[in-house]
């Protein structure tokens, strides 16, 4: 199974963008984006985190929600 990242926001202008990350490497990718290798999200809860560049520069504040298979809409 591959890890997939996809924009899930409809086309056009939007105040909020939704990105879906799914697959076996999802949690490791998320940990890299928020630069917290020990982050263990509680299932189906929202967390306010900051996404940063590799240099540490802040890109944006984000809400993260983690669903572990098979407890998601798609079962992944």
C-alpha cells in the first residue's frame, strides 16, 4: 500500500484548506511536518499544531485529526 497526500478542499476560494494523508507512512510524515518525532495523536481528537519548513520557519498553524484503520470513513 502506498502513502497518498491529496488536497480534499473543493476548487475555488476557501478560508480553510483540507489535506488528506493516508497510508503506512502517514504518521511519520506528519511528525516530520510538525517537527515533533514523538507526537502520538489521540484517535479522533483535534490538535492545534504548527507546520514548519526544515529550517524551522513557521509555515502555518493547522488542526490535525488522526484516524487509525479501520476507524475512518474509508476504512484505511
